[in-house]
């Protein structure tokens, strides 16, 4: 900060080398995080590390174009065979990262931020009532359910039986820590500061139990005995006649 105050903004990443007590190792570790907008070297505004600049310069040279052309023209990038630039220190994964950065220079590698807010009218456990639907964030997942922060300084519990409309065997397959969820308040125990929650679509709806008359028994299989006939002289319609005359 002192160097910037005394010398003004950095014109390039290479200017970092002029910072007092910033050695080669520190430059190597920090230069990739510095972004120089509208600088002389367009790569200074990207996530390509200065150590890899030479690779990009070689790519541009082989195509007969400038680095800026390479960054702005997708067709030029498609003509690059990255396998030609593999070295002992730079492999295919690194080269793929370089190509992605050339396509979207200066992109934020972090996941897109998702805004979240607790219910504005719910600040303490006393504000809770059965049936309220509230946004929350999963803080812990256990074998018997999940705990959710709903903004009242006491996490509520979603029992495993209330995690989904379908049967749940493993809560970890339904929710995960830091997941944003919508829950329904089932019960509030002010004395023990316990909050019961549900993620079911209709948590008040009890499962339907069929009566005995409604239950159908599986059809019984009727076993038919096959009568085997012996090949005897009396195995014919005149058997009785022969028997009576014998």
C-alpha cells in the first residue's frame, strides 16, 4: 500500500518486482491475483499467471496474431493444438485452464452469490407459531434429521420423518450443510428452546391408513394335481367289464 501511495497505481504485474522486500517467491505467489485493467499487456487483466505468459505468446506467434486477437477470436483459439505446448512443468490441465481464461479473461472464479434473508418479522423464538413457513439454512445433518437456522438464535430440528414427502433412509442424501431450505414450523417448546420443523409439502396431512376391509389379500394359487395314468390293460373304458368277468 505504501508503494502504491508513493508511486501510483501499478501499470503492469511486473511492477510488483519493484516493491521493497517483495522477493521472487512472493512475486510468484501474489502476481497472479493482481489485475491490471487497460494495461499494455492484456494478460495482466486475466488469471493467466505471468509464468505462463510465454506459452500464450508462443500460441499467438504460431498463429501469426497478437495476444489480443487470440483473446477476442474464438476461431483462432479453436485452431490451437494444446498438446504442442506441453512441457515438463506445464501439463494438459494447466493448458486447458489457460484456454478457458483466454476465452473469458478476468472472470470471477467464485460461484455466483445467492442472496438470502431470514423472515423479517421473525427475530426470536417467541415469534414462532405452528404453521409458519420460513426460509432457513441447514447447519448440521445427523442420522436422525437436520438442524436449520431460521434466524431466532436457536436451530430447529427437522426429524428424518419430516425431511421429505417420500421415505428417507439417509438425511445426507436429501439435505446438506449451508443448503437454503423452506420449512414449516410444527411445534415450539419455549421452556426447552426446542423447535420442530418440517420440509414436507403438507406437514399437517396424516398418512392414510387403509382399513382391514380395504386391504386386499394376494390371490391364492390353486395347485392342480395332475393324475398320472399307468399304461395298463385296464386303462380303458372296458376295464370294469374285464374285471367283472375275470
